[in-house]
């Protein structure tokens, strides 16, 4: 993959909803496929690519053996993780993170 244009016509497994809409807008052909069938779908050519899960999970499942070009960061591999904590739990927020 060298750019968005490379998505045109690509049969890409993606979850329904916004993710499929984004890939379709970029020219890909979204395919509904359960996560349990991603590995088989890739290995048999049912799909060309998959938006499945985080890199470490794909690696453990052996996806790298059949799909040798992972693209990062993906929808599931954001460079920043946001955690929201209710103040009701009694954990004080460190001063450096408090809004003034």
C-alpha cells in the first residue's frame, strides 16, 4: 500500500458501520466476515485485506504469515489511549492533569 488509491477495488473485511463507510468512501469493497473467518478468508483469497484487530493479536493468530504487509496505525491501533475515570471512585487526579 502506497496510498489511499491502492484501496480501490480491494475486497476488505471491515466491521459494519463507520469503518466500512470510511473504506467504501476510499474506494475499497467492504466485506462482512466474522472475525473467526478472517484468517481463512485471507488465505483462500475470499478477501484481499482485513481490518481485524490490534497488531499484537494479528501477530499471535499468524496473520503475518498470510498478510505480510500490515499498515499501522490502524483504526484499532491508535497512537494515544484515552481513559476516562469518574471522580466518584475517590482517585484524585494529579495536579499536572487538572484543568484550571
